[in-house]
């Protein structure tokens, strides 16, 4: 259950003074519709803002494509659609600078090819998508990010979903990167070679206003449901999501392989 939805098992009740009750009744008589609209907390809800389909929209669903920007693997397309999936390929020879690799998409366009969506300070967004991580895409001792929240420009990431080796074990984790706060972490190996579901919520704001919730599901099983509040989730200008493979080549575990990643059923919602 989202932090934005009060738990039905824990209702908050109070006994209002008689004077307040009388005032509320008078208000209802004068303007019942307006009074309910102002006071009903259920008036806000998740509004679908972005719903791309790979086989309909192609890469026009995104604000931008970062496919082998250094032209290290000339003539090869690394980001493309495959059926109704978005596919991200990564080869050991690919480079984006001297020590890293990057094949990512960034931002959202709705409708496809139209204006890009802007995520602002104070807003709350939720993203859901299905994710396929093959066994060849392994956790590494240095960074391997498969989703980021960033501000445009050269600033560091705000949030990263990563494949990271911890004490030699492969994990998938979600980190609030501005403070290095781990929101959640779980074993990666049982999630290889199958479709899993990701549900990610973020309240955008300077600390202590930022909040994050991260859920990973394997079929009907919830693998992890983790939340953190009091976070810093704002840099400047705006926030935009990124998906793909962005990894260091300085891994010391021997885990780097030619690999790929698939996403589908990508959705973006705003709390309004």
C-alpha cells in the first residue's frame, strides 16, 4: 500500500467540539459540493501520465536516446524494440568514456514524439514496469545501474537501481544516491532469466521532504517492499528517469559479459 493511502485498518478518529460540528453543518447547507471537495482526502489519486508501447511508439516514447555516444561499436544498434519490449544491448567492447559503458534512454514523451513530461520539485511520481534480467547481466563490484533518476546536465544521479556485489553475492538494490542511503536490497540470482515487476514511488524534494518506496515482485510473490523518508531527492531544474545499462568496466569479480536487458509495460503516474 502506498504511503499516500491511509491504512483502512488504522483509521484516525477524533471527537470534534460542538461548535465546530455546527459550523461544518452550516457550511454543508450553504455549499455541500464545495465543502466535500475541499475536505475529502480521497480527491487526490494516481493519474496516468505516460503509457508507451514498444510495438506502437518505438523509441519516440523517450525524450532522448544514448546509444554508444562515443561510437565505440560503429554500425551496431544497442537500443531498439523487440516485439513489445524495449531492448538494451551491452557488449564488452562498448565504451562511454575511458572507464564506463552506457546505453540508456532518458525522459518521457506523451504522446510519443510529442512534448516531454517534466517532473518538478514537490511532486510525487510512481513508475511501474516489467523487467527481464538475463543471467549474463550480473552484479559487479563497481557500479552497474539499470535505472536512474537524474537532473539534466552533468550532475550526479538522484536515485539509482543497481546490480551490486555485496560480500561476493549478487544483489539488486535501490539507493537514494545524493546521501548514499540504501532504500532496499535483495538477492539477484533468483530473479535472473524471468520477468519481474518493479513499482517505484518518489516524492521529489530537498531533505527532509523526499520519500521513496521500492517494490520488486516475482509473479504473485513480493520479493521486497522497502520505503525511506527524510531523503534528499531534488537537485535543480527538473527530474527525469533513465533506463538501460550503465556500468563501470573496473569490476574485479570477472562478471562483465556481453549482455542485454528488456523492459515492457512501462507506466508513469503522478499523484494529483
